């Protein structure tokens, strides 16, 4: 029998001083049976970093042709495509062709660094691609905060991110490996 997704309810308050965005989002996040707490929390963090009233979580890990997070215009065009992990060069190329802007949020320490070394030269032609990396220590600390009902506060200032759930705080400094042109 197939396992079902675990539902997480997240009240996400975003205070993004860099973009002057201050909003609370009530998210229902389905955690796929093969998804780790670390990946789930990176997904919520990526949502917070790109928060917008039109931003949506997708089926993500359970579908090959969708990102983890996307934003569509009112007429249905893809404005933003956010993928997590270490996508292949082919997936990056296809994503860049489908959306106005693509953001890849990598994590995983040395494995992510090796992936970037392998793929970075083939990404130079994509002006709409941004690649950022989260330190392994930070994502592991984030995974410890995961619970099925969370009130999460994310404060962003000068590129630094403070994530708090209950009385626990994790500091994350995303490193931009490639900026969108």
C-alpha cells in the first residue's frame, strides 16, 4: 500500500527588510513520504525568501515537470520557478526555458559543492538563473525545528536570514553561487 503525504500546517510570518515585504502566509504543506524534514524546511525557507501573494507550493517532489515552488502571472505565465536540491543540467535548461526567472536552492554540503563545480560552466548562458546554496549546518538545524503545526517567523535583512519556531532560532546566510542577469 502506498504511503500518504504527511500534512504540515505552517503559519509563516515574513519580515523581509531587503524587499520591504511584510506578510503572514498560512501554508498547508504536504510532505512526501520520501521527503526529509531538512528538505521540507528548506522548501518553507525558499518560500519565505521569495514570498509573494501569488507564490504557491506545488506537488514538487512527486512530479517531474513542476518545480517545488512557483509563481504565475494572472494570465498563467510562469514568472518564477524555484527548485530545491541538485537538479541536472537538463532540468535547469528546461526550467530556464519555461519561466521568466529560475532559482535553484541547493543544500547538502560537499555534495552540493561538487554538483555546482560540475554544472556551473553549462549555466553561464542562462541570464534568468539564480543559484543559491544553504550551509549544511544551517539546514540540519532547520530540520530539527520541523513539526506538524508550526508558527514560523522569518526575518531577512542584508541577505542574512533568521528563522524562529517557538523559542528556537536558526541563522541562515544563503550564498549566491550565480546571480540572475
